[in-house]
């Protein structure tokens, strides 16, 4: 997308940026950090421990983006379900991480 914008400006054409461009760029940066973290986790932990952690946390991050950035999750009942499931996931990830020994 960035190369597209540079190329259009170089041709003297107007660049049409979508409203969600900053959020999309931030999501890409988060994805890159997650990929690097995946390799670091595999180096430090065994695959049996690192895979459940790395498979669980992106869903939580996505849900938080849905609440704070995109407003997809609304209503106190839905917030309650989100908090409950997030806490359960946190406990599960902590148990998996502590089981290394």
C-alpha cells in the first residue's frame, strides 16, 4: 500500500487513502511483532508450550481491537462475556506457560 501511494504521487496522481489506513498500518505492525515473538517463543520454549500461547493471544488482541477501534462489540452483556472468556484464556495460558518445568 505504501509503495502504491509513493508510485501514484510520483506520477502526479491523487492518492485515495481509506479511512482505516492508520489502523491497518498499526495492525500490520502488530502482526510483525507477533511473528517475531513467535520465533523468540519457539527458541525459548518447546513447541508444545509456545503454540497454545501464540494461538490464543491473537484472538484476544483482535477482540480488543474490535472493542476499542472498530466498535464491533457493544453492550454490557457482551462485555461481560468478553471479559470472562479473556480471563479464562489468561488462566489457561498461564497454566501452560508454568508447566514448562
